[in-house]
C-alpha cells in the first residue's frame, strides 16, 4: 500500500527438548527452531502493533517460532513474496487476495487482523466535496496502483454510479507524507487513506474530513494469509502464530500497557517514535480498528457475510472478471477456537 524503506526485524527463539538418559543420570539438550518469514505491506510498526508486541514480549518465543519480519510495497508485493516462497506468512488486503486466487494462486486468509476497515475516503476539511457522488470528474489519490485501498475506493464509487476512467481517475501518490504533498499541490481532491496515512497528513497541518459511507466501514482490512500448501503442512505453526497474536492483541489493547506497546513498536520502526504525540494518537486509532465487532466470536474471526461483501464488490467493480468458483476456499476460521482458548 505504501512506500517505505524495507524493514527487517527478527526475534529468535530456541525450543529446547531435554531427553533424559535411560539411567536418569545424564541428559542432552537440543535446540529446535521453526523459522518463519513474515512479510507486511508497509513499514509501520504501530499499524501492526500486535506483531511487534508478540516479538517484544516473547510470545512467538513461547510458541517455538523464529520470526523475521520484512516490509514491502503493498499487498501485491506481499502476495508475490508468498507465491515465490520468499515468505511463509503475509499481511495482504482481502481484495488483492481475491485477485490472486482468480489468477490461480491458492492463498488463504487465516486471521482477520482489522475487523473494521483500515481505510477511509477523505478530503480536505474545507473541501466542497460532501459525499462520494461529488467526486465525479476528480482525481482520487491512492498509495499504490494495486494496493488494497484501490478496491475499497472503487467499490464505494461504483456504489454511487461512478465508473473509473469515465467519471474519475486514480493517481498513485504514495503514503502519508507524499500524499500530504499531493493535497497541497492540488494533484488530488480526495485520498483513500489508511488510518496511519490520515494521521500523518493531519500532523502535516492538513485537517481531513472522512466521506466514507457507513456501510463500507464493515469492509474489513488487511489480515494474515498463507499458501494452501503451507497451511496443510504446518498447522502447528499457524496455531502458534495465531496464539501469539491474540495474546499480543489483548496485551496491546490494555491501557495499562500503552507505553510498553509504543516501546515495542519503536524497536520495529524507530522513525515512528520520533514524534511521541503522533505515535500515541496513531496507536489509539489502530487499537479501535483491531477490536472485533463481536468479541465473543474470538480474535481473528472472519465473518462469512463480510467476505461475501468483498467478493460482490470486486465483481461489481470489475476487479474480478467473474465470481470465484469457491469463495469459501479463500479463508478459514478453523484455528480461531484454538487461538482464543
């Protein structure tokens, strides 16, 4: 979704197995590591605070995981890394994942990290634009041409009868900082902003106003995905990964742990911590988006009806040339119960 320097971060853990000798007098210890490369679509650590809390608090270590985190440029790059075998777990948006499946890539969404939409269609506060309908004849800014925000915005505009190319056009302007410049230079009239983008633009002195229709706020955002082959052969890794994330999410949502969460995120991306006030505000916004609409279903749960909404919108906007043969194959809730025990 966004431009940024590649982020490399690793947390190494050894799961020691001790085998006593038959006589019980001596023993041997062997270190066993399960290495997992995780790829995310942008370098923001606060945006992915459960991941960095799980590393910093040692939750992945408890699950016997040796984790390396790498940041790339957008969901398309996340999916490409997974398809190429360069990463085992990725953090794509649902729209790009459906597109990948349409191309024959058997990628499966396993964990719904953002039950509420992480995107919003925003305009400058003083703009005369009040609703998406008013965007006819304008340029809509996006982070990248193939990011998850494109599908999200296209669905909103299609709903009000606007067609890309005829009624509006997208312009890739990068993430928060460069998007702020695009607003200042009047290159775009609106922007499909992630929560972090909106916070950055606001911090640059450009007050924003959201015009996202309420019905689209239930379009969940990026989550964790794996290839089908990895899922089938590594269920224990998936279970351990999810357990660590759920534990980290609960830790991160506790107000008493705010400073610790920000400290863990600062290790993952020191630049974000340079402005403590901004970092705290961004964390508050992200915490709201990772909180499930219905906590009783468990962290990571994916409502089938929300997948149906995404699927229908992708078909309606032309992002998918035709419906997928089996939408249910795009996601699984099989691990949710174990993660939340």
